[in-house]
C-alpha cells in the first residue's frame, strides 16, 4: 500500500522548509540587483526609474 500519513507529513514539512530557504535566497539575490530597492521594489518618493 502507500506511505504512512506521518511519512507524508514529514515530507511536506521538509519541502516547505526547502522552499522557504529557496525563497529567501532568491529575495536576497533580487535585492542585490542594480537599481533594485528594498521593501518590495518601492522607490523613495520623487525618484524616477532610469531609462
């Protein structure tokens, strides 16, 4: 038969943890891009996007 419910739950928790780490890594990389501002890419008021 299939896997035990506890095994499935443990697998889901490991996957969630990995996805969280991947998201953190991607966020750090995105924040370090030139012209990228923290806080979701919001720019200070009065600033303009470079062409």
